[in-house]
C-alpha cells in the first residue's frame, strides 16, 4: 500500500457534522514534521525562538489580518509545535454548533459541483485558517534557504465549549514552556512520530 493510500484511509480527526466556520473558540496544536525542533529551544523555562520560530510567531500574529471575523487568544510557539486558541466571531453566523446537510440520496437535480462546494472547507473556517498559516510559514522557509522545514500534515483541534475549559486551556498554554521536559511532544518523550 502506498503512502498516499495510507493517508486517504486514515480516519479524520474532525467531528463529522461540525461546521468549523461556526462561531466559537478552538484550541489548536500544530506540529512540525516528525516533531523536529525547528522553532527554537526552551532555556530556563522560556522559549528562545529560532529564525523559523520568529517567523512562525510573526505569521501567527498576522492571522486576524487575513481571516475576517477571527481573532487570537492565548498561544505559545514551542520548539516543535504551536498551541493556540483561535476565535471565530462572524456576526452573520452567530450559532456555535451548526451541522451541514449532506443529501444521502442521489438526486439528478442536485449538482455535483454544488455538493463538492458545500463539503469543501469554507472561507474563514478553521481548516482554511490553519492551511493558510502553514503555507505562509513553509513558503517563507523555502524562500529563505530553510528547505528542510516541514509540518505534520494534520493538526489537532478541540472545540472549547465553556469558560471553565477556556481558562484551563489558557493556563496549559501559558505554563507549557515550564513543563517542556514532561511534554508528550518533547523529542525524548515522543516515541511515535505519527503524522497527525
């Protein structure tokens, strides 16, 4: 079985009926390929950014400039991953949980291109935001002789549903550098380099 076939058979980490353009707070973790420490090092419980880490930080802060109705909450650039909270607050889409309607029967009047358009990530959705961010960092790396840089193909997300969870996740992000030696993404603790 080829690598491409393996990727296509992997189960999606996304909720099947979740509209990821819906308003709400999303906690995301984006990892580098095989968890290589491209972004810098932790020194005395503080992150020291490498040149790639500085660009990753700069482009992260620029996300709201490119994504209408999005803003950033707490975040941290770690040696091989990024934790951040992205908020989507679109006044035209005030609900938090919106499911997509996907017809289960074939209807000759239903246009296949319309169906594919509805299934594709929406502008302003979490997937589009993360894909654009990752592309910008990768493009900068290629243009600046860091061709070795790569991301894991996927990212982890968690929908934050209440203020208590939001506070706990903020605290986790803030204290992450101090707990780096115990972090599951630390190269010493990371026995599997899964392509998440």
